């Protein structure tokens, strides 16, 4: 008992040195921009005081990652036995997303407790036209289930925590048909990821608002519009990040970045 | 008065035991001269008591710290020396060296714990190829092994936080830009590009071939004059920050228990065994026992005993190999064939142009060899060119030759991208390629003459992009005895002895 107590005390002394270099618990709280909650602060204090807490919190992080990986498995069985379209539909409903078949107006969604009807199995040969995966944990591995839907026209990924540049770079398979893409509020999308969207030549509407990791939203808005000239880009305002009025005039007088005319649609 | 002086000197004499009582020692700081003029007043007696108390307390503390159980020693503890004996010693602390260290630790685990030491001579990495590179990663090679190495490294980078995430530290942000590589080919090189395209698609790279018309449609700012075919990477290509990868590998390896030593490898102690071979006669087989490391800013040379030595010294791998005698024998013997890795200086220029191509700029590589990529969002680009064999610049320093830009790079750039005709060179730097003069591909494996030295060098400009997969391959060689995930036996170092060149046609 005394030895354990002494061990705790040594731990506390050592931890006191490292207090100054402790950062946010990135393993537990991926959104580091928000202030830490009371729970994460308490866990941080526990971790700083006792050595034994670290593996427990590691397990927590590993379990979360395992859950994401499980959600993004390849539905090989469904693909082999029921065809690509039904496998894709089943995958979307399992993730609690929604979709609409080509040629139909009805949306297939899952209910509040993750239950859904199996009516989509009546249409094995119809391709999916619109997919709504907002808030789902889809990542670049999960796209394996959806690459067969080459007639996809609209994809909504609002607030998806695992969508990053690797995901966006795989969207080139939809370059012939994708017309609307919404990646707003995705915390992992960076500016480098947006440069992967250059393949989507048919894109007409792109929503890139509230991207936490994009440092200069106004400038990125301009550059994205330049990259996709026929697309309406919704995001930040051009004046976002510009400095005060007298310096704004100096910026306006120098030659701008635009080399092509930007066509916006109403 | 005399008694108090004696008391003062006796107390002072505890610190320096040889001082006799009668000598006049310099008054200690907290003793005022007044104390020696003793009087019968109460005030001075209580002062004396207080001083006495303080002195006794100091004596007790000094005695306690000198006793065993405290951390005072008469010997100075030096933290910079390497351990006397390690299991694996890695020469070179660049991205390849740390990648090997990380994978060795990861594969060996806590039960079969290995003692690994990474020796690096420059903590600022001022001349290291890793941090001076342009940071690109691509799959558009002509050799299947290179494509596979690059794909495996990309898989590592995709899940980098799962591999290199340290608990309670910031997640690793590589700042990966997902623009592809765009290779342009003239009439002469179009058939090579088509053959490479077959190999790349077969190995799993996602590449698209484009005609000049399609190229103009996709990138209107390119002048397609002279271009017969273009090859564009659709996914898994781009560039990232090499410092971040190096720091992440280092941080994770150190957290797993790898040790680091700052010092320069000066030589090896090795045992020699003479063996009779029917065709080659007597050969001297060497086994390294100790590595002699010179400490920084010092003449001290420390020997470190190790079972295995891994040569990941980059551009200096040839020199390190010479310390074991590879390359120093006679011309006809095997020991006369040196490791064909030497440093080659390459320049990178940062240019600025406000009218240049925007966010969709790929990593453009022209058939003349000039390459260009975007840097940041402010209209800055990075450009460079590998010079001809006959015009290789001097490698004694890392000075930049700006005439090279004016004469060789700018005309080609202006021809290919007319918007860049008016540009300004804002900055430039130079770095070394660890150039494999034999066939410009990596050298892996054990040299037949040195029984316990593994090589991982000669990547000729691709070391950074292949480093995670190379680290895993060398760890498999060391721990499992052979390749388990990727079969890289084609890149074995013995090919330099058999004179079998494995040429890579797409060197940038």
C-alpha cells in the first residue's frame, strides 16, 4: 500500500514538470478548436496524476477508431449476392444516410433507431442519383461501396467528421456526372484537399462553408471559383479576412489572381 | 572576541577541512564584522544564536546530500554519450533511418525488445536530403517495385495518425496537397510513357493518359506545343511537408524506446575472416564489432558495440561503407567495388507570379526535365531541374547557382506556361540527392562482404516518398529474415556485384 502510494507521489512529481507541455486530449476530443469540456478536463487531470489512466484512455481512442473502421467495411457479401446497387443502398442505410434512385422522387431513409424498410431491394438494376450522408462516419474506405454508382448527381456530406483529402481525391470516379457537392462543416477538410476537386468538371454547385481547417476562407473561395469556372461556390465572403479599408484599396489595385471569367449561376 | 572568531573559523572550516583554526579566513557572507566585538548585550547574543542555527542547518543539509540515497555524486553525469552496447545501430537520422527504427520497434514489441540506437551528426539537419526535398509523392514510375513502394508508403501516410499518433500529443498534420503529377512527353518519349502507363495501371496506380487537346481543355494555361502525350495521376499523388513526417517518426520512435545519439560515425572495428572461394580465391569477410562515434564539438571518440549496423546515411552512404573497407580493395576483387552512392547537388527555386495557375496546379514535369509545383496560396511556385551528367554542380557546399535558373529553367518554363514569363525568383536552396550512379534505384539488403551491415540507401531523389515502406522492408529483413509484405528482392544490393542494372526511366 505504501509502495503504491509512493509510486503515485513520484508520478505526481514527474507530471508536474510535464504540465506545461500537455496539450488537448486529441485522442479523445478531435475538435480541438472548441474549449475542452469538463469531462475532458477531468480526464486530463486524472491522466496527469496517475500513470494507469493513460492506457485506459488509449483504449477509448482505439475503440472509437475501430468503430469508424467497422462502419466503413466493404460490403462484399451483399455485392456478390445482390448486386452493386443494392449493396450501395444497404450500405448507405446502415450508415443512417439517405438516398434517391434515378428516375424516382421518393427518398429512402433510416428511422430514428437505425431501422429501415427493405423496399429498396425491389430495384436491383436502378442506379442511385442522390446521396445524403450528412453527419455519418464515412471515410475513404467506405467509398469502395459507392464507386459503382457512376450516375451520381448529388452528394451531401455536411458535417462528416471523417471526410478528408483522401476521401475527396477518390471522388474523381464521379467526374462525369456529379453536379452538386456539399462538404460544409467537415472538420478534416484542408486547402490541399480542395485541390483534389479539380477533376469534377461537371460540378455546378459546391458548398465549402465553415471548414475549420481552411485558414483563409475568402482567398480559398476565390481560388476554388477559379479552379471550377462553371461552378457556383458557396462559402465565405470575398472580404473575409481582408484588412481595413485603406489597405483594401491597395489590394484591389494590384492585378488579381483571376485568369478566367467566373460564371455564376442564379 | 577571540572565542567567537574561533567558532566562526571552526564552522567555516567544516567546508574546507584543512584550514587551521588560527588563520584568518575570509568572513562568510552572513557574518557581519560586528559579531567579533563581543559585548554582554542581549541583542548580539541572540544574533549569534541565530547565525549558529543557520550554520548548523547548512551543515546538516550538506551532510544529508553527501550520504548514499541522494542524487549527489562527485562524478559528473554525461547524458550525451551513447550506450556501450546496443542491438541495432542505425547510421543516419534522416527519414529512412527513423522509419527503420520505428518499424523495428513496432515489429519487435515489448517482449522481444531490441535496443536500437540512431546516430545522427547534425541535429539541425542543415545538409540532410530529407528536409531539403520538394516533398512530392507519386506512383508514376517505370519499375514495378517503385510503384509498389510508393503505394505502400501512401497507405501509411493515409493512416498516419493510427501509426504515429502519440497519446496526448497533437495529431500529425502532414499538410498533404492532393494534386496529381502531370508528366508531359514529346514524340520521342511517347511510347515509353505508354509502356509505363501499362505497368502503372497493372500495379494499381490510378493514372490517366491525355492527348494535347484534352490537356488544353483541362489546363488552359499550358502551352501544348511539342507535347505528344500527357500522363496525369488521378488520386494518391501530391506533396507534403517532409519535416512533419520526420518529426512524427522520430517522436513515435522515441516514445517506443529508441535511443538517439548525436555524433558522427568515424570508423568501425571489425573482425576479418578469410574464406576460400573456388572462383574468387581468398575473400576477407568482415563482421563489425564496434562503431566509433565522434562526439559533437569534441575530439572524443566513443566505441559502441552492436550486433547489426544499418547504413541509412543517405548521400554519405558510400563513405560509411568505405570505413568498413568496401571499395578499398584492388580493382579486380569484390572488395574493390564501392557502393555507388554519391551526393549530387540539386537546386530548387521559389518563384512568384501573380498571374500563374491556381489551386489546380499539378506537379508538372516537362519532358525537358523542368518541374514546377504550387507552394501555398500566394502565387508562389517551386521549380527545379536535374542537370545533365556532364554539368553536375560542385558538391562541396550547398550554394545556389542562379545562372542555372536563368539559362536552363526559365526559358523552358516560359515556353510551357506563358503566364510565368514574368516571374520573380524570391528564394532558392540546394540539397543533395543520394544518387545511385549505378541505376538510380534504391539499394537494400546485406552486402556479401560485411556479415552484419544492412543497406538502405541510393534512392536518388525518392527516399522521402518511399521511406515508410522501405523502413518496413528492412525491419522484415532484420527480424523475419526475408521480405514479407512487398517483395523487393529486385532492389537487392548484390546487383551491383553482378552488374545487373535495374534502370528507372522516370527520374525527375
